[in-house]
C-alpha cells in the first residue's frame, strides 16, 4: 500500500493506492487531527475502490478541487454488494449532478428507512469523497450538514453543480425549441 501526497487549493490530500487501485482520498490535516498520521490499512478499506492509473487520477483530482467538478466523472467506484455500509455507498453513488438528498432519504434509498444517523456515519467515513458524492447528502432542514473537507467546500461544490445542472437543462430546452 502506497500513499501519494498532493498539494491542492483545499490543502494537502493523501491518495492511498496499490497498483491501479485507489483505496482512499483524505485530507492530511484532518487525518492528523482525528486519526494520527497512519493511513488506513488495506483490510480496513472494505470492498470499495477505484480502478485508475494513479498519476492521471491525481491530475484529475487537482482539477476537481480547483473547480473543474467534472474532472472525476470518468471514475466509478467499485462497491461490494452486501452490508448496510455498502448499500448506502451504492445509493450515494446514484445521486446525480445538481441533485441532493437528505440523510433520511439516503437511508430509505439504501433500504433502511430508520437508519438515517447510520447513513450519516457512512457519509462521514466515505473513503472516496468527490467520487462517491457524499457532498450531495444534506440535512432535512436544508442545511448542508458536515463534510470531511469543511462545510464551505461542500457548499461551493453543491452551488456549482446546481448551476451546471440549470445551464444543462436550459441548453436541452433550447435544443428542443429549435427542432
């Protein structure tokens, strides 16, 4: 297991990988404060990872955190098929651009309607933020909720995605009107 460190506009990130499998993306500063400095062990990762060449992924990650939020669209997480955590991660992966769901709705989508606090914990422990869009999960009272990289970054990403969705839908309407 290896870790590459990346300086970005939101601080230093670590990307944990082995061969062409990427197992986690984490903030060095937050990681130091919460867990010490040791990256997670492979056995702790569960069955969630990305397949991709590490240097290319890191370049795309830099573009993503700089505001080019479609830079990571080509990456899809490989998520195992059993257990509550994995069901929540799959449900989270299905939240599309410009949309958000509440923690409660995420739990419902994962098949456990009363487990919204547990769904929040899954968001908090998401090892592939940005790729598995935990930033698209918000509170029921229209608050953004917590985010591993801070509420300000979560708000900025949600606003950009919402604006992009609006522009895309307007473009489709304009095309239909021309026909």
